[in-house]
C-alpha cells in the first residue's frame, strides 16, 4: 500500500497559507500522509471569479482589518512570529516558479517555508532575487541555477498549468487541500480535517 | 463576580450561523459564559462594504459550491440534519424582528434555533408567518402577540440599530462573536475560541 497523499495548494502572497505551510508536513507525517506541494497564483482566479484586481482583504477594508488581527491570534497559537508586511500582497510570481524547480529537485518544502518566514516574519520582498538567493541556499538549492531554471519556458508553462488546474478543480482561495478522491478543503482551519480525510480514504481504498 | 458574556451576532439567512446557533449555548455553558443573542441583517453590510446585492455565495459560484459541500461536512460532524434550501438566501427580516421580541421575553434562543431548523433541516420559508407561528409557540411565545410586536416601530428601530452597531464594530459576516473587551471573532470555526476568550478575559478582570 502506497502512502496516501494530500495536495497542498498555496500562494506565496496568501496570509493564511503561512501558518498552513509551516505545519502541514508535521500534521501529515503524524497520520502517514504524504504532502504534494502545489504552488499557484491567486490573482488570475480572483480576477476571473470575482472581478478583483487586488486582494479581497484590500478591497473590503473590514475583512482586511479582521484578517490581520485573526492572523495574529492564529500565529500566536501556533508559536509563529508575525510582522505585518509593509506591502501586501507581495508579488509571488518568482518564488512560485522557483518552488516548481524545487519540486523537481526535492527542496520545495524547505524553500517554501523559508519564503513564508521571509515575508511574514521578516517583512522581506519575496520577489527580489537578492532576498531569495540565501533562502534557496538554505533549502539546499544552487541559487543561480535555480533562478535560471525559474525563468525557463517549461517552468513558466508549468505554473500556468497549475493555475488552470486550480480553476478546473474548483479552487477559489488559498490555502486549499485536495484529496485523491477529489474532496476540497479551503483554509488553514481545514488543514487537520483534510489530512484526516486523506488518511481515512486511503484506508477505505486498501 | 458576574458571569462573563459573549455577544453572538447571527443572521437567519446565513448558512454557517445554523451550526453555530445550535451549539453556542452548550459550549458557553461549559465555560460559564452567558450568551447574548444579537440578530442582525447582513444585506445592508454586504451592500455597503462590498457593493453586493446578493449573498457572496451566489455571486461567486465557486465559493457557493464549496460552501454547500463544506456545510454538509460541518453538519455531519455536529450531527445536524441539513437539507439545502430551495431558495437561498431566505428573507430573514421577519424572524429577525421576532427574535428581538423574544430577547425581551426570554425565548430568543429557543426561537432562533427553531428558525434555523425550519430553514436548513426542513427547507421551510422563514419569512412566512404560517411557518413561524408554530415555531413561536414551541419556543414559549404567544404567536399572535409576538407577530404584532414584531411589526411595531420600536422593534423595527431596534433591528436597524443592531445593523448600525454591527457596522460600527467591524462586523462583515455571520456568525460573529464579540467579547466584552472588544475582540471580534468571525465564523462558526471561531466559536470555541471566542467562548474561551470571553471566559479568560473575565478571569483577568476579576
């Protein structure tokens, strides 16, 4: 029996993806579930589905005010540092492409966590190669080779395909979780439930 | 020391207010917290804050599809029956006014739960006095007197004041919870946390 898998769909500009990314591997490991990291971009979905050119948290002030306070509570509970980014949302295109390179080379999880820390704990600009280089090195990648690969056509095409796949499978926000039997869970609050679902449905298949 | 209180802000047309309304008293009682039921209307907030003339779950199809599936999972976990209403959202003006009458007469909680059951377990039209009369009677009210009071100017004005109060205090959705120290929690998923916050802040005050 192969290990059950859970697709973890995340966007580097998404606030609630931060606490989810920091613990998804731990929660999944406890239940024997393998995590497939799926970076994507929310911008095209927000535009197509909601006609939005900005984060809903900027468009609706009340939602944004609440989200920052709630995120603070969530991070405190999880023991995560949080510094509200001086720019929100950050441009997440380059780190998303880099993560796809990391998916092939085995450092996607470590790199993704490092990007979230840089963004939400240290208020760094995650679209800046100078910020990303040390994060790549720390994750075990060759920074220059990874940056070059991230600019290649196959990687660009793969990210576009991820976005199309997200749309086709009903995603509208991040983080989201998809099980192998097609169950969708949205939000950091659903992480545990999604992992349990993945573990349980694998037992039923066996 | 008086019991700590938690304001429970709910909208009868709101789907996630249903599982929240059905258990808020039980969760609060376990921690010695008193619940103040605050019916309000989301329509004016959606219009003013988001420019929406309909539920966001109808405006954004992907969100709506997900919500109905997620609500089903939530209700299953809580052991609550769910039948997707044939009309969504229902007009909630009359039950909201009736609930305010019930707040004065001590039957608001029982009546509110009965309305949610009628709407989400039995697909009944909660704007219809013929549907509401037996619910009122079951909650211990005099149905005709309550319906007459619900149409009075003071009750209408009180509901408007609730909506204004909700706006002024940063609400943008339902269910929402407000503690006496001004902490806002949004969503059925935050019910337990809100009750814990209310219980804890009362201890700190004491």
